[in-house]
C-alpha cells in the first residue's frame, strides 16, 4: 500500500445538462481524483487552494473518505475557483459560460512533508508551472508520476507543459489533445511522438469510445461501458485518473500488465461518475457495486478466439 | 460447414483519399463480403447484377476464391453500377461525387436453386425491395439472416426497410444510423428499440471506435485495431459483414458466445481492408497474417481483473 499525492483544482461547478442544472456544487479535478482513489483505501493527500467561501462540509466529505486535506490552503478573504458550463444535447461537447480563477490565479502549492516521498504523484489538470513546482518539491522521485492536462495549456503555456511532460511517467489526455500535442491524426503515431517527449506510458481518453494505453509498440484498449443514460460527464476524466492512480498506488506494481488493470479500474469508476451530477455518484458507491460492474466490463470485452 | 448466400451490389468504385486516387476499381458490397467470407473457406454465392462492361478478371477473382458467381446477372448492353467518392482528411467522412445506378436500378434478384436452402443469408446494403425479394425466394428459412443497410433507405424506403428488419436475425448498422432508426441517442436504448423491430442481435459499427453487439441485456464490444495509417475505408463495413457471416457459416454456431467471436473476426478483417484501396488487401491476405492480427486483437483487449 503506497501513498498518493494529488495536485489539482478544488472548485465550485455550476452545471447545466439536458437533464437539469445545479447551483454551485463541489467540483475541480482533485476531489474527483481523490474520491475515486479512495475506493482503493489508499492514503492520499490533496495539494490545492480554496477561498474562505468553501463549505466545511465539502472538506469533511474528503476527510471522511480518508483524504488528507491539510495541504488544501484556505485563503482568508479569497474566493474559490468557479466554473459554469452547459453541455450540448449529445453530452459530448460543452460551452464554458463562466470561469472565475479567483484564488487559483495565485496558487503556490506546498507539498506537505509527509508526502514528499509519496510513491505516486498525480498531477491533475492545472497550470504547468504549478505542476513543475510540485515535482521539484518532491524529495524522492515518485515511483510513478501521472500527468493530466488539456488543450488550454497547449495553447497558452506549451513550453512549460513540455517541461512537465518530459518529467512524467504517464500522460493522460483525450484524443483531440493527443492530436494537437503531436500534430498526428493517427493515435498510434500520436502516442509514439508523445512517448518521444518523455512519458513511457500514454493514455488516450476517448470519452464514450473508451481509452487506449500505449507503451512502445504495445497497445491496450478499454471500452467505456455503454450506458442507457449519461447524466453529467463532468469529472469523468478526473475520476478515470483517480481510479487509475488509486489502483496503482494500492498494488504498487507499475508494469504494463498491471497498468491495463488500472485503465479498466479507471474506466469502471468513470462509468459511475457520469450517472449523477458532480461527485454525487462517487460519494455513494460501495465496493460490491464497483465489483459487479467490473464483472460487466469483463463480459463486455473478453472472448476466446481460435484460428478457423 | 454451411453455405453462405450473399446479396449485394457489384460495382465500379473510383476513390479519392488524401493518399491517392483510383480509376474504376472493383467495388460494391458483395465482393468485399465474399472475399472476406472466403477466408473461412465457406461455400458462397453472390446474387447481383453487372453490365457487360464488367471485366472478366473481376469475375475470375471471385471464382478463384471459390465464390459461386453464376447468379451474377450480366446485362448485355448494360453498364455496371458506378460510385465515385472523395474522403476528407480525417477519413471519417466522405462526399459522394457521382452515383450511376445503371443496371442496379432494375435489379431483379434470382436466387440460384442450390442456394435456396443456404444456412446463412447475408443481405448486403441494397434497396430493401431487393432484399425482400431474396428472402421470399428462400425455400427454407436460413439458420441466420443478417441485414446490412444504411441511412439512405431510412430516408427513402423506410416502410420496406422495416419489413426487412422484421424478418432478419441480425442487423448491422453504424452508430448514426442506429440513432436515426431508433430516435434514441444512447446506443443501449437504440439497440433495445431496434431489437423490438425484429432482430435478435444488433451490431452497431462505430468505425475507428469499434463495434458493439447487443442481445437483450447482453453487450459485447470489439475495438477497431488502432492503426498507424488508414489508407481507404471503402468497404470496411462490408468486410466486417463478410468476416462475421463467414465465420458463422463455417462454425454453424449462432449463439451469443460464438457471435462475439464472429464480431472479432469481422473487425480483424476490416482492419486489413482499410490498409489498401478497395479489395486489394483482401485479395492478398493469407491465413497466417490473419491469425497474427487476431492475436494482436486479443492482446489489445484481454485483461485479468480482481476486486481490490
């Protein structure tokens, strides 16, 4: 059992989908990652920042799931990062209606002493300069460093982002971002180019079309579970990252074979996350329910084949 | 070992992709289906029509692969169906530049006597009235009838198409067509509605994102093999259908378990087909090469998972 250090935003989200809308609810990459990882009973801590408008109940929710919140800096007089968005009818695309960076604009991450030798470091989607700062504060190189990022940083902070990419073991990005980062349309070629930038493993997330894991010439594919309803996709990628790193932190086996399982675990948790608004489904998700759906994943993809 | 009856167009295609263009080459649903099915050494026959402009070498190619071509009607003084299209840069969409129905406009299919009790009937994408005529000519209900169709018939001949759909065991359509036919965005819901129209099994093809097989609540997913280059997607769906029905005709096991394998076999052959123009890759594809890629498919998707 290792320890997982999570760096990422902690936020308010206000979400509109074809099925309804929310007021400000708990959002940001770090809570999704931490709640997903908590399903594997790992020790984890979040490095983040919020304003003093951030409700104690959200902090308690994280603590209650054994997430160390001591490195979530609460800025007195500050306001928490806020994102408002609206999903289109197919839920595959969305418009950002409002972004208030607030305290995140001046976020200066401080890694707590007891996590400076964490086995796994999960860099949630955030300014690459923040990610670099966290990497440099680690006293021991983590066994595994996983990076999530997005097209915004490719557009606005590419040099720093490339610096981060050169230092990580795994990068998780979506298919469009992989194409943008590599300049290659073929995801096989894109992965090869991104591999050359540093990461040994490339995870390309394709939303409802599943996720690909690349290591050199090796490829593994995990589908997304076909669902009757997708209610709210917010946080699906972060939940995937939390399941992925949570499983690896628990098992401490960073081989390609075990990483395949981690991809399935991440996809499995993400399939729950989209069933309710925000983190609601993750909050109420027991082990037996997770296990049953893992069995569904297995049935969905496993086959025997012989030459005929 | 059963026999496979294939109904479908036999055509000239002229194709433009970002990688090159062809003059008139062998195209149409039936040749792709038959060449793919021939990899399983099944007895098969094509019911179709061409003009007297159709080259003997294309007919020989089919014969040489043990496809019975006696029910391909050669209309003297007629011209063969011709399609010209241009693929966009991402190869996921295309424009039809020219369609000449020619002899296909008056196609009156005649099922040869020795195939009126074929075990498997593959209805390639074609006018539903032609498909209905073939179904009605069968003296014995086939063990398995598989229908391929497209949005054009949903737009222009929906009533007849629904009549066909009510009579078949398996329908294969792409994701957009499944949505159009069912009025449901979720593919799980779409499959349930299409199931209620008649077919016991629904195959939803998602191109580069793989294929889903539905039977009631059961779902199986086969990915498309991630490829460095897709050269020409023409005929990928027909090749899938040919591999699918060829495998089932050979094994004569129409269970869900065996149909999973058939989906993988179809996906495997389709992954070859897109590597060259038209049927070129299928023409030169040996058993060992097919087998090796099946092993790749297995590695791509198979995993062990335990509850952690």
